[in-house]
C-alpha cells in the first residue's frame, strides 16, 4: 500500500492507569499492524469498498509494552489493548503530535478517570449512581416518595384550553362571536 492513496481511519482511544485502548472504527480486511515501544502503525483495506485503503502511524506520548499487546476484531471495528510500560500518571494526550489529529477522538465508553480508579469505582458505573443506590435504604421504591401524588388530584383542571374550538362558556381567545369587554 502506498501512503499517497491511503487515508487515516477513524481512530478512538481511551486509557486506564496501566493501559491504552486504541480502536480503529472501521471494518477492515488485509490488516497489518505493528506496535513498538513508542509507535502504533496500522494498515488495512475497507471491507465494503476495496478502493479505500487506510494507513496511520501514532507516536505514543510515553512508552508502551509491545510484547503484551492484544487485539480483537469486533466486526465493525478493531480494538487494541496496549499496556503502558509503567503504571502511573495519565497521559494528557495519546500522541506526541502538537496539532489535533482530525481522525482521532476520545472513546468515553471505555474511558476511566484517575479519580474513578482511586475510588475503585466500576468503569460502567462511573460513580454516577453509586452514592444514590448504596445510601441507607438504597431501595428504588422509596427514593421518590416525595413525588407520590394522589391519583384523584388532577393538577391540570384549571388550565385554560388553547384550542380555538372551545365551548363559548369557557371564553377562550379563539371565540370569534364574543366581543371584548370595554
């Protein structure tokens, strides 16, 4: 594959304290990839349109462990799990590039913040409801007791209608036969 006819595929990424996820967000065949301690190279051909060839090289912000890289072809995307060489601080960005790469974006479905890992929170929960459900009496049926409304109390009884076809005794603005009071 020559780089002149290749374009970068859509790429998303996420990180944890010990690893990086790199997801190639396109269905490909004839896949070639190589991971070194500082780079990730990918080449592939679009599975639905053989005229579209993809190629990208990412220069990692810090070192990774190329010996422990795993990958899986999910069908519509390829997911690479790349362990960081050292556990530790989160990278501020995936690459050393100073400019924003138009094909690269964060994958927040897989992302886990540093604060989530410190608290030992579940990646799927993201801590959003853990306090709510784990509080004393963490029972969904009792959490919204103050919202219970009597079914006999119909709060929209006194709301005037907006329809122009209302009965004349309601005196809506849509009544053409009535003259305004002077």
